[in-house]
C-alpha cells in the first residue's frame, strides 16, 4: 500500500485559474460532477413538488395547474438533458476513461473543456426559461402544443440544442481516445467493459444528437416564423415532429442506459473478485444495442396514427433490442457464481441495479407488444417503466460508480455504514414511489395529470410517501459524501482490489495520471490469475 | 381503488378487454418467472459465495457456450410469441367491422364533443348502445389529444387536420370514464368525459330525444344544463372567481374591459358573439383560447345560455 501522495491533480497546479482553464480530464470530470449534481438536486426538488401536489385529489394544494405543467416539464428536461445524459460519460467517464486506458488525458483536452463550458452555456438557457416563464410542454416538446403555448419554449429548446453539442464533443473525444490512446498492448479485448460501453454510447451521441438539434431548430423556426413544417394548417405534419424527435430520443435512452450497464460490468467482477462471465457477449451486446436502437423509435407512436404496418415493424425491432439487454443480465448473474462477493456500498448499488433494471426491462415487454401498449401508452405505467430503467438502471449504476471511484477522486473514503443505510433507503423509497405507478397506470391513470379521480388516490399517496424516503436517502448520501471530502479516512491507491489501470496509480492520482508508464500485468478481470487467498479477503 | 377489476387491470367492459388482459397476464407471468430467476439467483449467489466464507474460493467459469445459447434462445422464442400475439390483436383493434355505428369525435381544449349519425350531438358524454360495434372517427380542433377509455382498453391520439379511427363494442350497460391522455395544457386533467352505454331500445329513444333536448324546461334552466353539458364549466365559474375564462357572475349589463383597452357593455349580442366568434373581442387579462361554438350549439341553445347568464346576478 503506497503512502498518500503529496502531489495530486487536486492540489497541483493551484489557484482558481488552474481549475477554470484546466485541460486535465480529471478536473473537467469533477467540474462536470458538481454541475450535474446541482442539476440533480434541482430536478429532484421539482420531483418532490410534483409528488406533493399529487398527494391528494383536487389540485391547488401547493400550486396551480399551469405551474404544475411547468414543474413536470422542468423536472423531465433537467433530469434528462442536464443530469442523466452527461452523468456517467461526462462526469465519471471523463475522470476514469483515460486512466483506464493508461493514457495521460483524452485525445482533445481543449475540446473537452469546451464541451464543459458549452454545457454550462446550455444550462444557462434552460435556467433562463425557468426564470422567465418556464416551458410547459413536457420534455418531449410535442407540436402543435409547443408551437402555440405562450411559455418560454424557445429558450428551453435552444438550451437543449446547445447541450447537444456538449454531448457530441464528449462522444467524439471518447471515440478518438479509445482508438488512439490505449496503452501499447491493450488490445480491444483487453479493454475494460466500461470503455466498451462508453465507446458504444459515444457512437450514438455523435450520430443521433445532430437529429435532435435539427428538430429543435425547426421547432424554433416554426414558432418564430411559422414556416409550417409541423403545422397542419399549412400542409405540415405534427406527427413528423414526433418521428424526428424520437429518432433521437429513443437512441438517447441508450445514451443513458449503456453507460450504466458499463459501470455494472466493472462493479460486479471487482466486488465478486471474479472474472467476468462472457466478456465478448457483453462487449458486443453494447454495440448491437447501439445499432438496433436507431431503428425502434416508432414504438413511442403506436397510437399516434402512424400506419399499422410501421407499428408492426417497430414492435418487432423493439423485441429484438431487448435480447442483448437480457443477455447482459444473465452474464452479470453468472459472474456472481463461485465469486467472493463483498457487500460494500458500490456492490449494493449493483444489486439494486440488477433488481430494478430487470423490472424496467421486463415491463418494456408490455409496452413493446402492440395490443397491450394501446392500453398502457401515456399512462403511469410508462412513467413507472422509464423510471425503473432510467433511475433504477442508470442512476443506481451512476451511484455505484460514484461510490466506487470516490476514493480515487478524493483520496478519501466515505463512511461505509451510512453508505449502506442510504443505499437501502434509496432502494426502498424508489420501489415504493414507482412500483405503485405500474398499478396506477394499468388501472388507467393518465400521465401528466394535475388532478385525478378519487379512485387513484391511495396509490398516489403511497407514491408520494415513497418519494420522501427516497429524499431522505439522498440527503444522508449528500452529508456523508461531503463530509468525507474533508474528514474521510485516507484511501489507498486500490481500496477495492480492482485490476484495471486506474487502480495502479495513487489516490488521488497525480496530474499526469501515471508517473511512470503503467504496465499491463493483468487483463481487466483476471482474478483467476490471482492466488486464491487474495480473493477471499 | 375500484375493486371490480383484476389486480392490475380495470374492469372489462368491451369485447377487447378480456383479450388484451390475457396477453397482459401472459407477459406478467412470464416476466415474473424471469424476474424470480434473476433475483433468487442473485440472492442465493450473494449469500452462498459471500466474501470471507469458510470454503475456499475456486475460479468459476468465464464461458459456457451451451448455457449462453439457452439463455439467448428461450427469451427469443418468448418475445416472438408475445410479438405475434400483440400484433394480431392490434390489427383486430384497428379494423372496425362494416356494420359499425359511426360517431364523430372532436377533441379540443378541453372537452370532447360527439356527433351522431342522426344529427344529435353531445359534449363530454358519449352515448352508445350495448353489444353493437361503434366506430369512432376522430379529429382535433387545436393540439393533439388522446382518446382513452380504460375499461374498453382502447386508446388513440386525436390529431388536428387528419382523422384517426378506433372502435369498440361495449359488453355492459353503465357509465365509464373517458380520459384525455395526450398532454394538452392547463385543462388536460379536466378533459374527462363519460361513456354512457345503454340498452339498444333506450339508445334509440335517446337518439330521438337527443335532437329535442330542453323541451319542457325554462330557457334559463336549459341554459344551466348546457353550461355543464357543453363544457363551459371547464373554463368559466359562476361564483365570481376567475378560471381560464372570466366568471359569468354579474357580468350582464356591466362594462367589461377588453384587451385592446376599450370597454364594452355586456348585452345579449355581446354574449352571442362571445360564444360564436370568441376571438372577436378578448376580455382584458385572459388568453384568446376560447373555442368557437359555431356549429356546436344551435340557436335555441345559444338563447338558453344567454338566458342563464342573465340570471347570474
Ligand atoms: Cu388533451
């Protein structure tokens, strides 16, 4: 165990300018981390307000209908565009990816910094929309509602447009980094699966995000000049907007979940001290998902009036894309077999992920099947489904990754006891909040309702109570994480016994990542090459 | 919660409902099996192979072709079954029978109106006979709405400038909820109508009387009824408080300020114009969102509403 380093990326160079103008991927990763956590807090507050308003029927408990519509729009837009999409790639990925490859930095450090400031700039527009007269369209901005409402739709969509560039730049940077900056000897099949996942994600980011950009620009032009492309009165088509929008936003679901899966593929072998089961299957299923994800957008539109034959093809492809996700789950499960399993906090999040993501994926079957989707579409069932995938999947994986790399970031450990308490509260609170929503939706409760019929009240109330438990879990987490930065126990370079390269340097790492060029002693999951005693402690 | 449905699904009141539910429960049971395998496997391994256990650790396999083929094939077969089942039923739900009664559905912010073959029309109440297929020809006057009757398991978006179609056959008399499911603004969650399923005779009688509504009532009473049934109530209160539109209380024979700065005296003609051509004069402080009722209300009905508003002192 090496001593605590005197010089690290955190304290060298010094001064605020060295942070603001930094080209160090680790510092940029940290700045992203703070920004997305601030967004998560904001989006979370909006979520709690929504649940509070829905505790009882009748409306007007804490806000009026128009405010409610703005609040759920802000919740969705902030969580998706400002939090989840950049969360794993831009914050954790930035910090870890070059270290995992044995590189000094990403391929284009300046582009990396630009991506961060573009993110801040885009966020500024979104916040401006919030402050003026926040958009009330839902995060999907469906026309013709979005072209006719009198709220600040333009600043919000412009913000999202700008954020898209930040996402594209990160993706581009990662693709080149993976191709060009791997340590000599690190072949594709010796790359950690986190890298594979981010690579697949980056491909989607680069290819799909421009479509969103174009769509939003068309929407803005429609609002400003009435060009008519989405306006039926001028021969345009509002359904065309939905096609454009989902052509990006369905792949975007995988921009959000692939990095989550990628983290789980690290956590499970490390905390089971066991070679990953089916390395290639996991790596290729990421690519397969990335590819097929471009061809399923129409499953958001089964009852929009699109042709029944289009619906058939989209339904079929939706089931096709489910298979690689299922394969991954079985691979993770098989990795536990004959492992040496630790229950450290990151692993608790990996268990949470397996539990919740499996529910999220399986409930997708109800929505992919045409006849059942007719009933469930646009109800709380869909809300529950995507929260199980996005929050139960991506956010759990993100939290697992955050706790896993936390000692690497700060050179300090968080309090393990409170870490476990909060992981359990988050898990329980999440299920109480969202499982109830499956039942609500199947029973017919439509989404985006400010008020609802009396028969749905008990389930809405449970969902709201769950959100309080969830909030408590997150408050505890915030306290012990912040506390650990200043007062945490010093962490060693490799507290978890990981075999990937970021664990071979010190915690926190030196500015240049590796003082000497690292050597690839082990493949990323070669626990079978370690002596057995080492595995069981 | 209503207790008449099954654990997850609402009560079944159309010919589709049972069929959709069969597929729903098939997926549910299959998913439960998979979920159980994953979760019990996870818990079992986590306990059995926990770190620090007595038994020595031996390296587990990193591959097993047979196993991997099995866990690819079985889910694939299953999803193919679910796909075909869902598609076949979906086609049925999309092709109305030739002899269906055709009712025109119009969605607009924030109410539903229905036009029947004999010229009768209703607002926020869809009247249909039991045991007869009903085809709905739907369109919107403004933004996209969603037409959803949970107890019938049907849903279809209602889009401006284009028709969408759905159909159903109710299996039981009674009153059921109809929701708007495509977000459409402030009144989205109030855009709830009722589906009234009647016996066949009763329906025939209703159709005839539907065109003669309001007979034997005073004009103001009829207006009070229309105020609710034609959905004025979703935007206008009568107690002096503002809603989406101004309250009707005490407006008659009072000055009202318009958005262009001028004022106008509220008289019968102003009310009539407000109903039939609402964009002509906009009350100050309100958005020009009131839909026109030209073609929705006949003369007698406009008279009745005017008479009613006059009574609200
Ligand atoms: Cu609507």
